C-alpha cells in the first residue's frame, strides 16, 4: 500500500467518524504506515486500532469479524493464535487486486460502526476489502 492511500484512509476516518476514534493503517506485515488519534478518543483506542490492523494484516482472515467466527468454531485454532491478535470488530484487510497489501484498524465507536468506517475508508482510497 502506498503512503498516500494510507493517508487517504486516515483522513476519511477522521472526517466521517461519528465520535472520537483512533485509526491505524498497517502494511501486509502489520507494521505502521500511518496512524492518528482524534481529540477526545480514549487512550486505549490507540492500541486497539493497532491490534485490529495487525490482526487483519497477519491472519488468514479478511477481517477481525471473520477471524472471530473461525476461532469460535475451533478451540485448537483459537489456542494457537498470535497473542497480539484481537477479535474486536474494526480490523479489515486491504487488497489491491488479488494481493493483500495491508490492513486498517479503527477503534472508539461500537464495533459495527468501527468496521463500517474501516471498510468505507478502504474503498475511498481506491483499494478493496476483498480479493478481486
């Protein structure tokens, strides 16, 4: 993912969030490309956004929601996860064509709102939430 695409995602989240959030854009290894925390966001939203992006970037699932469903179905799978993984909604993988190029994590709103905001920000940057 290019830096400008990551910054577009951050700006989209900041401009469209219904309340104060943190956003973390990661590369395909879960490492930082861009991040921001809005004034008034709870301090724990920073780490939560990072963990959401990290999880979506490094797991085989396309989102933290998808990974949570997979883990619920298989106790062995759940027990073998990276300890930095999270199942909170709001972590979404980013694809450029068929290639996973990173992930976006949003934290601070109710889970479904974090997730929707992340998905819309990815689409606004010209990338996708699914392989195409």
